[in-house]
């Protein structure tokens, strides 16, 4: 798999570590891009126990995130972050490829 510059923030790594500590049968957070959402594409977050041969593995602070090859085309250069705000806490993708997004932050267009 080609190298990519997808990164993981420290706050996201800490949150993933806390989630995985409660899920002993899972080893990774998987982030993927699917068609749909109010802006054309949306991010999907799942826990997984197996990395596929074509997955990009992004590591920080002892945790790993998987991004499949198809999703990587949309996420290249992105930072996976976790933010806590008054309206709630959520994973957030800071994606330089997105030309538009929605208010909820989980949907985007390219």
C-alpha cells in the first residue's frame, strides 16, 4: 500500500484507547467513507479485530486506526480528531479534500 499522510490527533488516540479498553475482542478503530449523507459522502466509524492487507494503519500512543484503500482516496491528508464541545463529543475528520460539509461534521463533498 502506498504511504499516506493521514494522521491521528492525541485526543483521538486517547479516546480510542479508552473505547478499546472496554472492548477486549477489538483491536482497531476502522474509519471508512461511504456514499450518502447530506453532502454526498459520510464517514463511518467501526471497531474491528482484523486489519486487511490493503488497509492503511495509522498509529499513535499505542492505538491503531484502519483506513481501507477506497476510503483513502477521499481521506488522503486528513487528520482524525476527537473533540469535546458543549453540544457533545465526537470523532471529527479534518479533511483538506472536502470542498463542502454539513453542520453535523460527518458528511462532506469533494
